[in-house]
């Protein structure tokens, strides 16, 4: 499979989970402030690192579902940055999926632009590096949030969410390759 096909298949898996959760909860995440979304991504990435470091998991979910959650929370973060948070659930499931799809299209375009310049270097990286890079992006995002979005020389919060999303997709692709599903 090509990188584009693998990216699309990985996103399809994430989107399916997103849609199912919308069916269960609606767009309840609309009340989350960006900082809370960042913390949710931190929880997921930190758990991945703990599993990678110790090899032990006491909850019957491994790294793969956490990577999916990082993708989906990163999309939620991007949506919240664009719209701001709401005091109520103000989006239908259809509207939420449309917003999700727009963010993923933007992420895909960004990934392909960067992938062109870096020449598929991500394929030679270890999965643990994705975790560390995601955690680094989370810490950068927290610093920017603590500075109320102001930066002197760095990209903003949205760029960090996009990078977290893309690194998580790379982790999903590597996982699926390892499982011989690609």
C-alpha cells in the first residue's frame, strides 16, 4: 500500500470510532476548553509511554486504541481552537463529522507536504519516538496555553495538535504493518 492509502485507512479507523462515540455521547466534547483537550491527549500519550516502558498494562486496552484517541482528541482540539468551547452541546453529529472531516483533510495535506520534504523518514523511526514527540508537543502546547497563545518564534497550538495527530497516525500505520494488516 502507498503512504496515502495507509494514511486513509488509518484515518478511516479513527473516524469510525469518532462517529460511534458521537452516537453514544453526542458532541459532549464541545464544552471542553482547549487546555482540557491537551490534558486528555497527555493522559493517552503518558499511558502509551508507561506501557512501552514497563510492558505492563492492567486495563485491557493497549497502545493502538490510545493512538486512535490521540488522533480524535487532536481533531477535537483543532475544532475547539477554531470555534471556541461552548456551554452546551451546540453541534449535531452531522455537523461534528463535517468539522472532523475538514480537519483531517487539512492534516492529510500537511502530512504529505512534510512527508515530501522528509522523504518518508518516519518509516525508519521507532514507535517510542512517536510517543516522545507527542509528549514533547503536548508540553509545548501547555506552555503556549499558559502564555495565552502568545509565542515569540514558534508555531501555535494548532500546529502542535496537527503534529500530534500526524505522529499518532504514523504509530497506527506502524502498528497495522506489524500486525500484517497492510
